[in-house]
C-alpha cells in the first residue's frame, strides 16, 4: 500500500489558498480514479482506492499545516508503512506557477507542513512539488502563499490538477520521470 498525502489547511476559508494545492491534488486523484468516499480518519480525511494494480490511501490531515506530520505518522503506523511508501503533495514557492516536479528526500525550504512531516517520519518520503511561483519579494511571501488563486489562474489550475490526476498511474507505478513528462505534455497542448 502507498500513502499519498495532500498538505493543506482544513476549512472552507482556506479551500482556494495556494497553500492548499496539495488538498486539491488528492481530491482530483480520488475523483478521477473513483476512490471510496472520504471518511474521518487519522486526524483528517482518508479514502482508499486503486490506481492500476497499486492500492493507495489518500489522506488530507485536518491538523492544520504546521502539524501535518502527526496525521501522516498515525496512518503509517496503522498500516505498518515505511517512509518510502509515502508521497506528499505540496505547494512549492521556488517553482514556477503550475510546474510539477517530483523528488525524494531533501530539505523543507521553510515549508511548515514538510517540516512537521520530516519531524514525524524522517525525510526520505517522495514529494510532488506543485509550483505556486514566488511573489518577487520576501515581504509578500506570506500573503501570496495564504492567498487565493486569482480568477485568471483558475483555468490553468484546473488544467494542472487534471494533468496530475490523469498521470497518477505513472506515479503509482513508481515512474516519477514519466509522471512529470506526461504532465508537461498535457499542459503543453
């Protein structure tokens, strides 16, 4: 089993924040691949399903971003998973808007959700980094990250999320390079 975690903050007021793009990604994966309905579990919401031959549990921690690792650790212990069974979808300030990159391990780059995850499970988990772009000046970072996507960004956001969901079979199979190239091809059309 693989555990795929979307990072975000719970509550309708945060739904369209750039910081919540991890929640958006796992929501679209659940929808496009006909996962079971979301249920309260592991200090958040979880749903199970399959992509190809791979069994997955999707998780959206309800602990708020700064404590995401608690929920992830609880789900891992319950299913007796290892850190390398975990994939975390998160916003990435240092990637261009709507670019998607995958890597395993690395630093937290000041991301509190990643910092909490690392504190609870170590850092050798796979990360799907979803670019939100940098606002240009460090004084504007907080309002940018905690701000909603603009109306003019909504179509591109939907396209990117659709590309993530439509290419998820490659991620499930462990072919990170193909996952990234499929997303790039879908977004180039």
